[in-house]
């Protein structure tokens, strides 16, 4: 079978999964809702309990799971391709942590009252700063330098987030660190969907535009440049990728908190199915990320005992083994 | 010269109140009772929380008296004659007061409206103003009697929904306020699913007649923004929804009766809006 | 016909002149060996020739157009660059990696992999049997041939290769040099950075000798590599041996 057909088939399977889980996520929840009645009520504009639960509670949450999961998966795949490092992930590199810090600084200090757009902008600024610091720290350093810089950056960002949460006036703020460090989609609204959307669209387009360059980069920067790709400077591949990932991660983390490991696990699992070609991995990683987060969100809702589990806890349970495997593989190649 | 005059003036209320014991309060509820009962100058310190208008009805008055963080060190340093506190908080500071020779009063939280006159008298006696206490307690009892309505099993239901989705259960002051205003507590009725938190989805699927949004705390947080979720606005529109400032029933005070009035009005509106 | 010409090209890094006033002229069908001791500036000169860096002064012409005026995409269709071996390639199939050479022509994925130039490149480098294998499994010699195949797939008049045989055993090094020679025979112009002076002498039409960033001598191999140069530049003495397998041996 031609590899293009294989990728197409993979995308079709993943898309079917996303659509199926999307429907299931609307239908299943804590309470039993007659889906067909609720749908009729929504279409008729009646504010019945079922209609409100599906249209106002479950729909924004499900849409955000698709968007946030997709963005994390895609930016993981793009960052891994760009840095030629399978351990790159917005969470591990501290980009998500920076975004959370930016969002927290806007949300709790009341800057958000000025304009609702301040929230994703805060996330974007945080993510961009983190990415800039990371690039500055790592330069052409190898995997270990990258991981060290990422670990330092994310714990620093987490500490600053905790500090901000302690300093702001709300008595509840300091208990909400878990939401920002682990992520959750509980009680999100359509406002969150709208403020997240522009960053998601622009970020996706920017990152997808770098697909061919990522292929060329598998052979190194010099080859990529000699094949006619501009890597640095305005409009170069680096700008497109860093800005795209920061836009996507920044606006998603601003509404959902930093959900870890999605960007690590999804490309890792899908890479062998795409012939290890970075450009082929992008769309499947988006769909796979959506799928994973939809699934995690449903599990979180259905197995709820006591207060709801943070989404990031589940993704970490899934992602940490992958991370460990990668570390062991790295150890083998180093020694 | 100006400094001497100012110093002299500052001494006047102090000398007046000399006969009365000097009182420190370590708890928001005793803070407010103290503010209502004590002579000015009698108060050594109240907690900083009393100046927060989200939590305290007497926040304005609290600005004119000194504040004291409720720590043992502060209690020892200010050596008051009477220390007022709650039963659960600042235990070490209260112990320090006891060892320093002060009379220490630990006031349990008010669980019902009828607890309140007794609490007023306890504080009034301890700080040496029993007459003022009697006036306040009598006025409270009279107003309570005029407001209370008979309970019935067909009373509408009401849920008290607070930040993070916490719901008020039986055995608390707000629960008693609901009963006096003619509401059945939704949380008690849903008892078999009892947890202290209710998800929005559950609340909308099995809605109470009245949703009371119990806003507390300044600033912005995810916990607080939950109460502004559009789904709640849509599911509990008009007469089915009431914003009630938490400070009214956070402590058992004469002002707590204002919440009974608000709820009785809400019940009236519900009956009017019913088809 | 002149394909690539550099005139008095200089590049400074900090206060060190890495390349100073270096010149080179590459004509169609020729193989130029760029030689010199480690640190002489050969790799940087190659990056300048490849358009990956801009010289501080001097001028580089690619097919009679200034390097600065050519867009990266057009340059990539006229000049292929094989950098020093950067370690293990990704586990993509060999054919897919060679097909990346079609990217400058706007062809990617299956469309590129099916292009005749890719098949031809795999054929001449002897990789047809290996084309479905993951590139990460290739040996050093196969990897070197794959890098050449990727450059050939672009089908450019100019090929620049930086130490393509550095890590190869004599047999593989020899076959790589034959491949370059063969491509020159078909009209391409090739510049190769080499450390093996024997192979350089045997396979290159012209040698360009660099030391301390400057081109100190260029011309036919026998004229460039005399005893004097070997002593002053490479700091070795040379003993010529008549009728031996190699024309001379190196002594400490």
C-alpha cells in the first residue's frame, strides 16, 4: 500500500474515533439525559434541563477537549520534529507552565475584566517567554540540555504560579494551583471556546505550514537550508513553529490549565504508523490528541468519586510510562 | 504642641473605659459581636478579616478599631483582660491568653437563629455590658418571632450554592434560616446523594425551586466564577435565583435576620411567578 | 562553462578571519578537491559556496547570478549540498529520505518518491535493493551513498560535499569517489572537501589548498602537492617511492 494511502486510512480511523467519542461525550455524563428530547429542545430553543445540560455544559467541554487535545498533540509532534528530539513536549519543555503562569497573572488580578481577550493573550505571552528562554538556554545543546532546561523552566514557572495565586485577593485562588498545573475542563463555557479558537486556528495553520520543512530537517539544519527552507529570521521556520506552538498552547492552557504528556504520548504512539515522516505525523497527532483528551475527560466524569479528578492526572498516568521508556532508550544510546 | 494635644485626646476614651475589661477577639464572629456591644476603647484588637466587607457586615466600624493577627505572640504582647474566640480556630493563641491570666471565652458557631440571643448575652456578660446585651437580644427575639413562618412539607425547595459547588447541608445556620423563611433545604432532600459538592449538571437535572448563590470572598477565581456559569443563569432565571451576600449568615448576628427577609421576599416572588 | 565562482570571499567570526579572500572557479564536468589541514576554513568556505552563510566581502556567482540575488528555492534547484555526516538518520525508509531531494521542485511524499530522478539516484548509488529499509539501519558506507543519492535526486548542476568519505573504509571511499567522478562525467560540477590526499590526487581535476582561511595554492593535483607544501602546511615530510602502489608515502 502507498504510504499516502496508509496515512489517509490512519486519519480516517482517528477521525471516526473523534466523532464517535464526541457524540458519546455529549450523551454520557453524571446525569441521565434523554438525548433525543434534549436535541429537539435545543433545536426548538426551549430551555429544558436536558437542553441546558447538553448545550451549555457538555458541548463547550467536549469542543474544548477536541481543541486542547488536538493542539497539544500537534504541538508535541511539531516540536519533536523541529528539535529532532522525541522527548520534546510543551509540558516537559515548560511552555505549558509558562502559559499557565501568564494566564494566572491575567485571570486572578482582574486584568481579564478589562477584556476577555486578555486571558489567551496572557497565556500566549507566558508561552512565548518560556519558549524564548528555552531556545536561549538550549541553543544547539543536545537532548540532556533540553530536558534540563525544560525541567528548570517548568518548576520555576510552577513556583511563580503558586506565588501569584498566594498574592491575589481571592481566598480560593491558592487552592486552584492544581487546576493550572494539572488541567481540567470542568464547567467551561462557550466564552472559553471563543477565546481559545483564534489561537487554535492561527497556531494550527502556522504549524501545519512547517510540515515540509520538518521533513527536510530530519537530515539536519544545513540540509534543510540547502533544500531551500529559511529556518531563521522573520517568516522562517523557527518563528513559525515557535509562534504557532505558543499561540496554540498559550490559548489552550489559558482555558484548561496545563495538561501534560498528551504532546509526548500521541506522537510517540503514532510515529511508527506514519513511516517516521514528520509531516505525515501532524494531522494524525492532532486527531490522536483530541481522541486521547476526549477519552480522558469522559473517564474523569464517569468514574468521579468525590471531587473531580484533574485531567492531567490521567494523562500523566498514561504518559509517564512512555516517558520512562524513552529515558531508558536514551540511556542505551548514551552509554 | 500639637503632638501633646493629640496624645492627651487619645487618652480620653481610654481613661473612660478603664472600669471595663480590655478585650481581644480572635475570630470573625466574636469580632462583630464585640463591635456591636463594646465601648470604644475597650477593644484591644479584632482580626483583620473583620475589615473585609465580603465577610463582615460591620466592616465599616471595624476600620476604626485596631486589628490584631490572631497569633499567640500578639495575645501575649497586648495582655487583654478578656479573650474571645471560636472553638476551632487560634487554639494556641487562646491558650496563651489563658496562661496570661485573661478570661477566655470560646464561642461555638451558631447553628440556628435561636442560638444567637444566647451568644449575644455570653459576650455582653464577659465584657461587662450586660444591659446593652439584653437590649440587643430582646430586639432580636422580637424580630425573629415576627418573621418566622410555619413550616410545611409543601414548602418550596432551595439550594444554597457556594464557590466550588459546595452546598449547605442541615445543621448549619443557613439551613435554619431557610426553614424560618419557609423553604425546605434541597441538600437535605437529596440526602442520599449527599456529598458536600454538587456538580452543575446534577443541579440542573434535578433543580431546586430556588437557587441561592452564596457569594463570598473578594477577587476572581475559578471557584467563584463557577457561580456565573451561563448554564446556571439559563436554568435558574428570574424568580428562581437569588444572590445572597454570605456575610449575612456567616456568623450568627442580629443582621442575619436580614437574610430571612430576603428569602421571604424571594419566596413571595416564586409564588407570584408560578403559573 | 562556469557553474560556480567565488572571488575574494571573506568571513569573520568575532575578531577571527575564518575565510580570507578565498577564490574558486568550478566549471562543468570538473571535480575540485578542497584540501587543507583541520581548522583551515574548508567547511566554512563550503557553507559560503552553498549559500548557507553570507560573506562579509567578496562575491559568489552561481550560474552567472550573484548568490545574494538568488532565492533559497531557486538556489536549491541549482546546487545540492551534502554536509558532514551528522550521525544516525531517522528511521524513515531510504527511498523516502532520498525523495526529500525533490522538495526544491515542490514535490513531496509519494509524488516525489515516484519521480524518475529518485529512482535514477537510487540506481546509480546502488541503493535500489535497500530502498525500503529504515535509514537508521544503514552502515556508514550506505549512509554516505544515501546522502549522495539525496543530492542527485534534486538533479542540480552543482554538488558540494563536505568530507563525504571521512568515515569510510578504503573500498567504500574508493567507490564513493568513483561515483562523484562518474557524475562529473555527466556534466555536473562538484566540489569535495577531502583529507585523503591520495584519492584527491587520483580523482580530482583540480585541488584548492587552504590554510588559515586563505587559499594558498590551486591547480592540477601534482602542482599543488609538492614537498614544500606538504612540509609547511601539513607539517609532514614526504618520501617519493618509485613503482610503489601509492606514488609516495608520508613520514613523521
